[in-house]
């Protein structure tokens, strides 16, 4: 029988998948492209610079679908984006800042 933590993780992964969109993921290490889920939360303002608030676009990926690193690309709705900076992670997902490519 799965532990309570495994059951919680499985439920959170299913919820993530419901919110996410399928994208074409292109690893920067030369591995073949594949389809995976990406969640694009609403863009938020970077408050680290008190004078100019720059918008930050984040992309979230499930860790169970494979590794994610800077310079990986993903294609969504005919547009291609590059992951530039690790933003945060937990046991289930990882977030990166992305820019148009």
C-alpha cells in the first residue's frame, strides 16, 4: 500500500496534468524532442529591482516526465521558448524563467 506522501504526490501530479498543456520539449543536451506537460502560470512582476518592474514568465514542468535544465526549448501554440533560469522546485515540479526564442 502506498504511503500517505506517495498518495499526496500522485494527486498533486494529476492536478498539475489537468492544468497543464501539452508541448513539444527539446532538450539542450541533444536528446530527441518529446511531448510533455507544461503549466504557464500568470506572468508576475519581478520586484528585485525597485525602479523597473520587469515581467517574469514562468514555465512549470513535472519532474516525473524527465529532467529540465537551462537552455532547453519548448514549443507551444506554434511559438518556441527557451528556459533561461531556474526559479524554484519541489518534490513534484520545477519552474524556470523562459523567454521567446
